[in-house]
C-alpha cells in the first residue's frame, strides 16, 4: 500500500539542491530545480554511484561517477544507456514536502 512520507520541511527554497533522504525503507534523492521538487532513487543503476552527489542539467540528473544521465520526470536513462531509475510522486503541503512510496517489507 503506497503511503505519503514527509521528507523535508516546507520552507522557501532559493537555490537548486539535491539531497539524500529516507522514506519507507527507500533511499531517495530529493531534487529541487527550476522551482520544482523531484524524488528519484538515489542509487545509480550503472554501477551503484550515489546520485545525490551528482548535478542537474537540462531536466536530467547526472551521476557523478561516469556521468550517466536520468530524466527527473520519467527516470529514463539517456539514449544508449538502456536503464532507468525509479521516480516517486512528490507533494508540497503546508506542513512539509511529502514523497509517496510503497513501504518495503522487512523479513525476520
Ligand atoms: S555509477 Fe553512475 S554512471 Fe556509472
């Protein structure tokens, strides 16, 4: 069952930012760029790079390790990469920034 989890306070953001947050057992990259929030998985599918250490360009998140690119809107890798990252819905509410995730099950 998907649920909305608060990952940040809702306060005025002046600059683009990328930070790693946790929500429902997922490691998520919370990106604020061009006055909009995006939430995507923080692990690069190429070789496990930390996408929160990357940067944004033309609507893509760039991995700092080998510079693979992923669309912030769709998660799709650039042409020729043949991969993708998960994207998560984001809502900015009065009481915070929320990301919708499916909780991961824990095994004993
Ligand atoms: S680990 Fe991200 S591009 Fe290689």
